[in-house]
C-alpha cells in the first residue's frame, strides 16, 4: 500500500484532519474484485501515521526510537460500500478523543464524494516493557518537534 498524495492539513471545528489519497492495488482485492476487509485497517494505519507526521514533523519510526510506542487496543469498521481495484481513494483521519494514556482516531474513506467506510482505532501508549504510560505532552498538544528535541527524547 502506497500513499500517492498527502494533502495539507484541514483545520475544522473538531481539530485538524489529515487527508491522503491512494489507489487500490490488485493484490488488495479478493476474488470478487473488491478490497478485502482487513486491508481497510492497513489504510487506517497509513492515515494515522501521516496525520502524526503532518502534526509533529516526526515519522512514526522516530517515535519508537524515542520509546513512545502506541499499540492498537480497539478497532472498528463499518462498511457502507466496497472499494474496487484501481479506485482512487481519499482517506480523512482525525484524532477524535484523547485519554490519559490513549488516543482515538476516526477514519472516513471516500471514492470521490461517496463515503465507503467509517472506522475508529484506539491506541494506548506504552513504555518499552509494555506498561501503559501517559500520552506525551508534545503529542497531547501536537506541535512540530525540532530535530534537537527528538534527539533528546531518544536519549531518555
């Protein structure tokens, strides 16, 4: 799965929305020619990692180097209409809820103006041993992280 295009963040009353576009590849479809249901969860991952990068300037792998790990604790997906091979899809992702140690994202997947799928993931922040820890302040109140700040985080 490849992101073809990352669009600028859209500011809404509910917070920033990240938007990516990508084409459905043949290998993502089933024998009926529609996107296999579990592939939508991989699309959601693409959306939230691009949103995080757009908000903080930090790639997800760099978060992990800074000992910030986010594990999926819950996921849901409501399928309204199927996506098919070679469709150009637009995924809109936003952080919909912030807990002490969790972050919930909402996803809306479109083909043109047609809503295909709505989903959510709840991520929990954990330390390297798997112990639940609070969401870091710089992620709780997203802002661009400087290279120096990131290097300091990775040393902690």
